[in-house]
């Protein structure tokens, strides 16, 4: 699926850089092992739990010993294992550190005498450790996004920040990740969003902001035979105007987010489904 940028009729006619702050964070590469046993989960679900345990072990190895709390943003997409992996990667870790699994080095699956499945994984991960805490006064509100859309619907929503700042919105599907806002048109610069727009404190802005897209983002499942598509919008609001110049993919997006100190950013995830038919 692609969220298409569809021009309004009235306007058709006339015409990673990875942010690094060495004073604010430390970055370490560590190896760790995680094990999980289950009697009722699928192999992929059991593996995901083992990866969570490996993440905890990696954080401990990096010197982050606080209690780790993972939030699984699954949005009831349990029937899509790829999405479960994505949401687990987005998990929030309330420790002053965050982690990206760079690679799964090994995976072992076995069964005990009772038929319970055990999965053991070894991971290599990058751990970001922060000296700052998040700023509780730097937040925002997103309104107007439904849980389900019909194919070829339009998507519009509002964004209201509590402080001045800069916004980026990524769209993540099970097949791709791309930057939805600020939009950059490769063939017509007149359609580009302003990448330097400062969103003002307590002022509600309707998105899309460009007048060429006043009808909204056009939602369409463009893969033949696919009846529904899961999407998650990643809202990243920062105090400074931090460009994203790397190739857009899920890993680079997460690295860019984690490279920003917690007191300089706030993020929010909103999921929705596009369905064909009635």
C-alpha cells in the first residue's frame, strides 16, 4: 500500500543524516542471548519473546540496570507476524536507554519432555544510553485518524503541540517505510512541503498542510490480490530542526529517532487499517 499524494482539482490545472550528540548520549554495540519457553504461542511469537529477553540482557550488559518496560504497539494486528516484529521494535523502554537489534546471530528451537517450545536467540544490538530524561512539557496531540479506512478514502487529521517544534511523520507498512511529512516531490518542487516549518505552541494545524493536497492523503492498496493493509504513522516532534538525509527505511528511521536525546523529542504512533470491499 502507498499513501498517495493526490492533488486537489483546483491546483492540478494551474500548473539521515544521523544526529549525534556525544555529550548527551553514549552508544555501545553488545551481544546478548535471550531464551523463552511457551506452551501456547506460535514459533514466531515465542521467538519474539526471546528477542525481548535478549534486549533486556543487552541493556544490562551496556550498564543500564533499571527495570525495563516494553510497550507492544500491536493495534490488534496479531494476524500479521511481520507487524508484530515492527511493533516490538518500536517498543518503548523506560530506562534512559534504547536499543536497536542490528542482527540475529543465531536461533535455536527445542522442545522439553512436556512438549513446551523453547527458543534461544543471540543478538547483536546497538544500545543508546541517555543522560537526559524526557521533557513532560513537550508533548502534542493528534486527532482525526480512524482505526479503519476504505480503499481510496482520504486521510486528514490535526496536530496540536504544547511547545514550538518541528514535525516529521513516517508511514510504516509491512513492506516499506517512507517519509510522509514533510513531503518531497522528486519531479515538481512546487508540491514540496516546507521542511523548515516551525509548528507553533498551542496552534492546531490540519495535515496535509500543502494546499495542493487539501482533499487529504489518498489511501489505496496498490498490490493485486491484497484485501487489507496495516499502517502505522510515526510522529516525531523535535525542539530543533533535525534533517533526515539517509535512505528511508525502518532501521534508519529508528536509528535517527534514538540518536536524538529524549529531552529533545517526543514520539507517538497511530495505527490504522485500509480495507477493500464493503
